[in-house]
C-alpha cells in the first residue's frame, strides 16, 4: 500500500494572476493546471503567469525576437531533472507558461466561450509544449493529444484545431459550433 506524500512534499504548480480574468479564480486555475499536467503525464511543476499583452510582448521580444504580443508563450526548463542534495529527486519545474489575459478575452469573445475557458485552453496548449509536443513539426500528434485532453477536461475547441480551421478557410470568417466568428491569426 502506497502512503501519500505529506502536503509539504506534493508537487505544487505556481500560478500567478497578474491580470484578473472574468470568471477565473486562482484556486480554479491551480486545480485545472494540476489536472491538465497530470493528464499530459508531465512530471514536475509548471509555472503559469496570466498577464497583460504588454508584458507578453516584452517576453516575446526578449526571448523570441518577435516584437508583438501573442496569446501564449512556453518556456521549457533548463533543469528538468533536478536532484536534491541527498540524491532524491526534487519537485522541479518543467517550465513556465505566460498567457495574455487581453488576447484570451478577445479570442473568447470571438469564439463564443468565456475568458476563463480560453485561459484554460491556452494553459493546456502551453503544457503540451512543455511536454515536448510541437504542432509545427509533429504531423498532427500534438493536435490529436490536445483534442483528446480538451474533451477529457471539458473544454471547447482546441487551439490547434482553431488554427487549422482558420488556415484552411478561404473566407475571412469560419464557423465554430454554428457561430460565425472572425478567425484570428497566430502571433
């Protein structure tokens, strides 16, 4: 019989709501990130920052050389296999995710779901990147994984599915669940 770890030894993600999002509490997002991380089989902790578009733009410029805001950025840890001084594995951070609350709210309005759901979709997308998935190079593997996890987590249309639909649309508008919404471009 396995004895559960004491509360101080459990893996804990760090979520910071630097910018508030309608309908989303710190506790709700913490629980979502923990569940999404577990379902993605991502060991270690994840740090998630919900911030402004200006902050995201600064991060994007500094780390990717792109001087524009985007919806989500993922930064894998440089130290994924941390070990404590006594040789035991430590609860390490597998990486950081930064999400623009402004862009998430705009996307949610266009796509017909809540800003809180959009933040969760973006967090899941970031978690999958931290797990090593890359939708630009994996022949749809990340898209399939994201769609399956989205369903398991009760989320609306996944980020990659939206992008694929938008890219394949010859018109300015595409349909999501019988709603006419403006397709956004990936920054």
